């Protein structure tokens, strides 16, 4: 299947897992891709595999200025962004209390910064770009922000309270964000997968 338009897709967590799979599939469909990840080695491997219509950017999504810079680089290269897929995430095991003591708040904060704030930063700067797009169809749609949530937002899995908190927060901000951005022609949605290869 080929896309109707040459879409520009900005993907975080692009060097592995769901993000990498999305990059490969969307590239096969003809999209221009900004592949964003912290890990340079796998990004270079992805670049040598796909070659064209791909911009690889090293970025720590927990740092707002790096996300803004990655968005700016994408717009400079491809002219705009139509889809932002926030696939970057970490699932560090953090138990509230063990026999050795209480949880490490620094580890908890790192999960929050990457999974939640990284997604928020992408949405913030991608929305600014998308609002300037020409409508892609007669419904006036100009862009899509697609978050990666998880079934762990509702399931109580031992040791995953930090991860679940980030995914629950993503679910909680979907509707308000969609209502805020709808008037600009920007849709907001999330996928919530379980375990996968």
C-alpha cells in the first residue's frame, strides 16, 4: 500500500522495537521519515538500510531543547511534519517498597521524563508545525499526533508503577489535547499495545 500524499513522519524511539518497525513500514509506504533516537549505533544501521527519504537525528527526548532542535531539523529537511509518533520509552522496574528500602525517586523521575515529558515536548513542537500545514483532505486535517500508551496504564503489574503512571498520564491528556488541537486540524490519538516481539 502506498500513501496518497508524501507524508512527513517524525518518529521517536525509532532505532528499536515499535518505533523501528513503524519507520520501516512507513518508509515502505513512501513516507519521508525523521527517525529520532538516543542510540546512534542503531540509528546508523537504520540509515544504511533505508538510505533515502530518511533523516536520522540523535535526541534525548527528556530534554525539551533537543526535541525542539530535532523538530526544527526535520522541517528544514522536509518542509513540514504531518505525523508525530512518540514511541520513545523506557520500562525501568521500580517497586514502591522492598526489603532493601523504598524506591529510587531518580529512577522514577527518569521514566517520567522520557515517557511522559518526551511525548509532551514532541506534541508541543509538532503541533506548532502542523498548524501551518495545508489541509490534506476535505475534512481540513493537517496532522496527527500519535502517542504510544500501554495496556499497563490500567493493569497493575508488580514493579511497573512508574511506567504505568506515565501511560495513564498519556491517556488522561488525549481528549483535552484533541479538543485543544482539533480547531487547528490536528488529530490526537494513542495506541495501547500489550507485550510484543
